[in-house]
């Protein structure tokens, strides 16, 4: 099934589809107090069209020496764009490297939702890149579908602990600083790349999937209590959605309060206000964990399909509630259906518009769509659909059309009317 109209790109100023980045190698030196960042970014990429100039996204930082395939290249910065001249040009299909030396005082990218990206905490750093914050700390091709592998090395003062995506690949101490190295060998979208810096106590939790908890020492008891069932969640979601898609899972709890938890690949970040020692935010624990499947492994190709992330993660909250003997998913669905019936109906789920991609109605209506589909298919076919969806698209990019096509195959019949009503009409359909 295809949507009635193809929405315009939600962030047309970001990204360049004339090349694909396969790998980012980032070497960062950061001074916490003065908020000073010096970096070298080395990108390995392939041209998908002839290139005389390539553009990268970089906000608030100044590019210095720039090289293409080891040769000095001219560059020009205008606003949040870095334009690099390709010496001699290149043809489509050619692999090339770009090296950019840059520096400055990083600050968040302004947006409809406030600042996004690199953010100073009271004593450290948090990176929250979704959806367009990645250029606040490294030059990149900022498109969600342009996934790459990463090596991130961060040097900072030794009292601080640095946490990035992927596998720890060693630390090096020199005088008063420590360099922390991480390697993410699973393709990752730019907005999911992350650096967390703080005075953290780090605790490794055993299990089939290794888990790491990083938190301020004084929050230890609350963190251990509030994340105490996360191992059970991992096991439950692995049964429902298929195997956990990464090598490990890290939770960072900052000493600062955050409006909402932050999603990154293989990692979630919570504020001190999200831990109360009574599991008061456990639904958020489930939501962020589910994003490792829906958002991180399976990443939308375009932002209009945000329901493929948030609707699935919200439904995972309901499934966790159901699986641990609390309120069943059907009760959550009935309650939210009543609430959304009384809410404004000014967007379509499959194309909510750029300013409404994080509207709570996208989350809840997305979850309702999945519960309605579950009732139409029956549990056996529905959960088989979810497992095939995550397996077939593991570490890739996804679209609404791809999901609806697969759902119709599992139904054994066309579902055009169902998906038109739930995804493309403004009116909220009744639950089946």
C-alpha cells in the first residue's frame, strides 16, 4: 500500500543524498569547564552521483583544514552547511575519504522543540541528537537513512567518565586527561550517535545481554531499584520482537533533570527526576528499551514515518504491562482510544508534519494502530509479523509501505481499507 500523497522532506536543509557515508572516525578533545571542543572527523564515503562539491552539516563549530583523499580541499561555511570542493571532481560509484579539522564551543541546534545535540550539564555533557542535533558536534551527512559505522575517541579530564555508542575499545591516560575509545560496528544513523560525559559510577549487570548502568553515586539505590526489572524486560521483548539487536545495552542516569529520556543506539539516558526508587517511570524504561529494536536497529528512512518508532515503542509499554501481569494491552488501548476520540484530529499518522512528529497523539495512535492490527490478525499472526519485521530489516531502514505490505502478507488478504483508516485518515477509527 502507498500513501495518498508523498510528504515533502521534513528537514530539507539536512543531508546530501549524492553520497553515502560508510564510516565515521571521530577524534575529539573536550574541556568541560570552558566548553571547548577540538575535533578531527574522517569520513569514508561513496559518491552516488557525480560530485564537484559535497556538503556536510556542521552547526556552531568552525572547520579548519579539510582534505579529500588526502589532498587539501577548499571549503566554505554558510550557516549550518560546510561546502567542500572535490579536487578534480569524481564520478558516481567512487569511494573517497574526507578529513575535517574543526573546533569551537559546541551548542545545541535550535529547533521547534528547543536545542538539540551537544548540551552542557551542570558538570558534564549530554548529547541528545534526535532528530537534527548531530551537526552540533561533528560534521556529518545528517539523514536518518544514511547509516554508518563509527569509531569515537574522546579525550577529557580524568575525573570524568565518557560513554559513547558501541563497544569500549580501550582507554589511554596521559597526565591529567584520559582518552576513551568506542567502536560501533553496527550501522547507526547520525542522530543516534552520542557522547555522555559525567562523574559516573559504572556498574555492569550480567545476563544474556550485557547491561551497563552509569549514574551519580548518590543515586545508586534508586537506580538499582528502578532498573531492577530491565533484564526481565530484555528477555520479554526478545521473545516478542526477536533477539536484542546489539551487543550490549547501557543506561546513563544524569545528575540533572531531563524533560524526557534520551534515545541513542545501544544506550538510553534518563534524568535524576526519572528515578524515584519506586519504579515510578518504569513505562519509560520499557519505551526506551524498545527503541533499540524500533528506531535503532530499524530506522525510518524519512521522518514522516516516525510512528514506526514511537508507536511501536509505546505499544511495547503496553506489552510489558501485559507480560508482567499488570494491566493488559487491551485495557490501555480502550482507555487511550477514548482520550484520542476527544482530542483534535488535525494530522494523519503516516504524515503528521514536521512540527508534530513528537506529538503525544503520534505515540498513542501509533500504538492503537498496532493493537487494532493485532485484533484483526490474531495474536499468532501479529507476533509472527513483528518478529519477521525486525529480522528482515535488522540494522536497516524502514518505511510505512514496507510494513503495510508485510502485514497484508501475514493477513493473507488486502488490508488497504484498514491502513487507510488508521494511517492516512484524520478521523480515529473504532477499535476492531
